[in-house]
C-alpha cells in the first residue's frame, strides 16, 4: 500500500522501543472505523509480513448499536489485507443515551466499549489488544489530566490487564495526527463519521483546539510536552531519542 512506509517507521519504532510484541502473540486491533484505528490496522498487517517476532492478527469492531451502522467497507478492507474481521454487537448507545441519559457520556462509553473489546479479544484467544492512540492523543490526554483533574498523568504505551490476562499496546504513540490524516486520505481508507451525538463536543476537542492555537504561537510545543512526558517517565513513557528524528509529511511537501 502506497505511503505505508512512513506509517511503519513510526509504528516499528514504538513497537521496538516498548517491546510491544512477543513471539507467538495473537493481536486484536480495535477498529472503530475512524482514521486512527484503520491506519493502525494497515500498519499492523504490513508489519506482520516482516517483523522478526511472528504474531497472528485479527480486527475487532465493537458495534455500539447506532441505527444504520454499516461495516461492509471495513470488512472489505480486512479481506484485502488478509486480516480476520469480527464485529461484536452491543447496545451501548441505548444504555448511555436512552436509559441513563448521560450528560457527559464519553468516560462511561469508553469503559463499556473497552470492556466489550477485551471480552471479545479474550474469547478469540488473543493475548494483546492494539489501540490507535497517536502522538497528539498522548499530549492531549496529559493536558486534560492536568487541566481538569489537577494531576500529572497519561495513558500507558503498554498495559497488562490482569483481570483479562490481556496486554494493551498503543503502537502509534510516535505518529502525529496530521500524518495519520494524510495516510488515511492517500490510502482512501473507509473512514466512517462517528454517529455519536457527543462527537466533536467534548473536553478533548476543546483541548485539541487550545493546543492548536498555542502551537501556532509556540512552534514545537507538542514535541516539548511529549519530551517532558518521556523525561519524567510518566506512566511508563521513556526517552529513547529525539522525536524530531522522523519528519512529518507536511515538512517534506
């Protein structure tokens, strides 16, 4: 697939740095139908061809239960990539919006989706679940925790979940969102717009916009924040080298 080499340069580096893959792993890529998870799916399918530690791969979509959801294009992509595809039906949307009528649904929704994903992965015999969080997600999560919870913290690159015996990995933590967007467009990935009523109206979106404004006035701000997370070894992050070692697409155009 064209342009996949750039994606792999980010993913391979993160996988090696944090020893995300073990020999004989069966990895489930959580596919939400967004650009991030679809890009990760393509990267993992390509990585599987040459990575020295052999691993199995499958893709799992948690169907939230929104009316009219159609995953046929993702199924076709998985078939083209040679990756087994599984859809887990749920009623998460009804529980959150109709039954509980949550005003701030994102946290509960994430927990329920994650729980369904882990259970599905376990039933399929997977040892690992791969999620499509990217470089910008790292910075935004750190800042959200600082602004709204008053704590220094982030998600971990690798997390072992003892209750399910599943290891969660995030192979795209070095890849900026603009490069994910570039690849998804060039590869014509079947990205689906989120049907969630709360989409685009969240604290995360507000933080994304704030960081974008600050970045325009302070070039390289996100990289400096990411570097601080690494140097502080916050939640398992470690410093392996300068992030600027890999240029983004936009810097080459």
